[in-house]
C-alpha cells in the first residue's frame, strides 16, 4: 500500500541509528529515490540501500536481521542475492538492500548515493566504487528464490503502475514475473519431450509445458492491464505454492487500488 515519504525517510534514519548502535557498522548509503534522487521519493517508493560493515562482519548482518527487525515488525523477507534481501515491513515500507565490507566496495556498481549515516572513521572515498551490480546467486535458483522474485516483481511493478509508469510496470509484471513463472514450470508439471532452448525459456514453452501455457493469456493481457495480470499471476502462485500472507495482501491491495497518477 502507499507509504508516506516522511515514513520512508524516518525508517531510513532509524536504520542508520540501528547500524550505529551495533558497533559493527561503518555507513548507510541510500540509493535511487532514497539517495541522490530524493526528490523522486513518493508514496510508491521503496528503500534501496547499502549497509557497509566492518571487515569480517558481513555474515553477521546477513544471517541476523535484528538490526532491521528491532526497528519495526517485518512481515516478509527473502534473500535474493548473496549480498542482501528484499524485505517488507508490516507497515508497508519495502526495502531492497545489500551488505558490503569496505574491500568489496571497489567492485560494487551503484549510482550516486546519499550517506545517511557514517562512523567517524569511515573513508567516504570508498563509495566511489567500481563496477559490479547486485549479483544473483551463482547456484541454480531454488523454487523459493524464484517465488520470492516473482512476488516482489509484482509488488514493485504495481507501484510503478500507480505512479503512471505503465511501461515499467508491464516489464516487471508481464516480463520479469512471468520469466520467473517460466523458470518455475519444471516444479509444477513434467516437461513434454520437446527439445528445450538453453538460452530462451520461452521457446517451445507451449509444447513443453501445455498446462501452465494455458494461463499465459491471463498473465500477458497487455500494456493497460498490468493489475489484472498481477492478480492472475498471484492467484496462480497461491494455488501452487505457500505464499507469505503479508506480501500477498499488499499485492492484492495494489491490484484493487485505482491509479492515482496519470501520464
């Protein structure tokens, strides 16, 4: 659901204070609309950030999220990369973050950020970074990872739709989320003996997975109909997997909400 920019900024400040209290962190860097593009922050923004921690402490912050859960109740979280998570607070604040140690920053790729908090000894020059995006897991993706990506693609895409970014919404919902559905197909039905294309999952998909393929028209209704697509995808996922009720409720609420901004 929509979240006030004031609450978003307050939550980011709270995260900075939590990192400071830990005694094991060095800085909090806001990115995107939580960073240098703060003027873009609106009710459908999420909080993108890097937590920079002391050498040897990354695993501690990845494996124990109390530095986030102690601030406010968390309704949903899944580790989408080796470096970080997508996380939904119970009050609707959605975060995507990574945790880095100083030595990793030279290889991290990110646009200009905004330092929310830093320890006195932190060298801000390290934030000039190098070239490495959020890295997907190197192991074959699990069904849980694919499900988490699909759900958060729906959530983010609906936020884009409600701020009038229909093209981006379509990409997230009818593109990225559907791609994850294609990847989930082997978990849902036995592939027919048709040669797969190792470089394009959509090739011969209708022949390989005819049962799931019957749902594709509902998943891909077009540019103007992303909320309907999101609802159809969510319904299908809920019928086949255990869905976190909090993220499910947030997605359904966004499906039902009329757009608040027009192009």
